[in-house]
């Protein structure tokens, strides 16, 4: 490829709405252009990156035995009604009508369509196991699209779905995909972790996320530096931090705490450590019974320095069908006080109390007195309060004990892949059955495996950039090598050397671009540093007189002089290290 024949349009400044490095740099480098909020055109340079990601994914999916197909972007609503997700999925599902007023959706995912294919195409145990995958455009109507390709509305994903005879075989398919994902992300050249995760709205019982490590990531990852343990903070179990409950040592006292609606302020006023306080979180559930809505209010208690984990709460008995924050009106009715001074003692109405495991072992703690400006000190279970319902309610924090020993650490990550064991969540609802060896119908067991193709591009940049621009891993770079001739149109020697090197590298399978635009060196170098090509070779008359050219990897602080006759070989060898 010659630069003069390609589309290169870099910008000095990023758009004002670009908040993260990937959005800023991809826009400045001319890789993406905004069409609408969360919707982008992939320009030629950006599309090259996406295609390289797709090629690696395809190679490893094919190697795993998966079979590629292509499912539609527009899906019939009947399938979503049949699965129960037409109403359940929420506002992110873009519902549309055709000219005949029939309902369709713009696909956010493809569980329904693939299950429909399976029930119509697979009839016998002899056809199983099978794994179908596609790489396709998706659309989710994000409330607040942001961060460029990190949180867009339209994006590219690889979806795969396995079908098996039984749960044991399905677990083997899951493990096969897990191994394929490890190979994919390894080949992409990214620093990543595979972590245990919640299954979310897709459903199922076993799940792992593949997270690219980056400070700008939206997810918090919990891991043990000394072992292989890793989990999304949503799933990581939070242990009780107190081995046993101490005997009461203080009297229960109603203590004035003016203008202290938060645990931090209470601890400060009373001269206590924050760990001596208990935080109240009031939630409500709304369940339909006999055509009427029954609302139940719950009081959840966590230590003052801890935060409630909403995913864990959603799995508690009574919370399976959803929950919400209680309204101020509901809180006043139950507690007799506005938020900020709430607690389990002396509520106006009976309320179900659920205490985090650590709180359940606390003694002489501080909690709200259900009166503005007051807290109780010296609170003890059994003496001042009945024993609570106990549950793991909180997020783990840095330094918490790890499940298998040692201490936990926390880092941020960007989710770029997810594998689920679905079981019969969809196959049962859509009646996807096959005939077993005994001639009787059996429900297929499913797995679901996604990779965010366009998000990988953004995540790679978040992990690999500096003040000058992007630093692509070789596997993802739009070009592996750029040749920068100084005075291309003015010097026969420069032009001939650059052209010969270009030809040699092409013949060795290197993805190389020759910058023949005859731009000033400063402009040329700035463009390619911004674009992030892994290896740059600079050819100038002065160097040629000494039989040398300059080679510099994007991460290197300085260039290296290489003899002209060796540059092709040395370049290939250097690329192998990038």
C-alpha cells in the first residue's frame, strides 16, 4: 500500500465529547467518524484493525470446531415474545415495525434466532454436538452512549452458540470455548484476565468474562496475586471479617449526631473508626398478587466502609423478580424518619432486616436512631436487636481475605469477551428438542459465547497509548511497518531504496505501507506515531551515503541505524518481538 493512494486524514484535536483515550485517538487518527450518538463509520484505517481482529477470531473459532453462519440484524418479535424477553429486556431493545405493522427488533443479541434455527435443523442426537457462530452488527439503544467504541449503540460482535445432548457434554463445549478464547486474546497481544462473572440478562449458571486490564475500564476485577483466582467484583464472595462476635461492652445510648447523615460524618463526630458504624440501605420489591401490587420494604445493613453489591442482592430470596430503592415516602412510613438517620431499632412498622456477614458479627456498633440528628451507640445483636437474617451483601475491598488464602487485590478492566453456560434457558422455552438414542425427545443444552470485536479495538488503545498516540500490538495494527522516505520525489536513491525495501517486505508477508506523500519529516512522523504503527523505517540521503537507514519501534525512545542490505531481514526479526 502506498500512502498517496490511501485515505489518511489525521486531526490535531479530538472532538470535545471524546472523554477517553481510545475515542480521542481513533478520531484524531481518522479511524472512526461519528454518524450519530454511539454510531460510527469505520474509516479505512479503522476497518483494517477490525478485520485483523475478526481474522484471528475466525481462525481460532474454526480451529475449535465451530461453524460460521450469518444471522439477520432484524429479528421477528415473535421469537422474543416466545422467549419472554420482549418485555423483560428493557429499553435497550430497539423495537421497530415494518410497513405491515409487524413487530421486529434490531438485534442486540441472537439467542432467540439461533435457538429457532436449532429446533428446525437439528433432529437427532447424531447431529450433536454443534457450535454455530457469526460476526455481525448489533444495536443496543444505550441510554447514554459514551466513550466512542467502548460504549456505543451500534457495534460489531462475534456470537457463538453450542448445542449438546446433556449438561456434561455442554460443559465440555464450554471448556473448549474457554480455551479458544484464551488463545484468541493471547494472539491479540493484550494484557487480559479471565474472571468468574455473573450471567446477567442472558441467563444461565456458569460464566466467565475476559477483561482487558486498563485504568479506564468500567468493571472492577478482584484477583489474588499469588494464585489464579479472579472474579468480577459483582460475583466475588465477601467473607465475614470478624471470626466471632464479641460480648457487649457498652450500654445502648441514643446519641446526638447533628448534621451527620452519612457514616463518615458520624464517625468523625463521635471520634470512632468508620468500621464501628453500620450503613442502612432501604430497598423495596413489587410483586403482583391477585391483580394487585404487593410492596415489601427491606433494610439491608453493611459496615460503614463497605458498599452494597446489587447483583448479590438480586439473588436473595424475595428479590428474584427485581428490586428498587425505596421512595422517601415509603421510608418515612416504615421508619418514621427521612434517610440519613435510619436503623433497625424502633422502626414505625415491622421491617425485614438483612445484615451482611461482617455486620452480623459486629458488637457495640453505631447505627441510625430513626430520628433526625441522632444515632444509637453501643448496639448489640441479641440484646438490643433480634438476630438478623445473614447474607453476603457487599463488594469486596482491597486486602480482603482471598477464598483460597492470601489477600485480594482489585484492578479495573474492560469486558471484551464473555462465555456462558445457558443450559435449557432458551431451548426449553422455544422447544428446541432432538431425538435421543431411545427415540424420545430431549431438550438441547446450550452455551453462549460473545466477543466484542469493535470494543477490542478501543480496549487495545486504552491499554497501549502514550502522549503521541496509539501503540498497536503487531497483531492488531492497521499496518505492521511504515517506510518513511525523506525527499521521496527529490532523491532517486531514496526513492529506489524505499521502493525496493517495500517490495522485499511485501514478499515476506509483512503488512507494510510506503509513505510516498513527500510530506515534511515532522508531519510524517507525527502521523505515524498517532496511528501507532509498530515499526517505522526512515530512509534519507544522508544515511544512505553511509549505507544506513533508521529503524525505530513505536515503543522505543530512539532509533537504530541498520545497514541497507540488512534492513529487510532485521525488520522481520524485530517485528517478531513486537
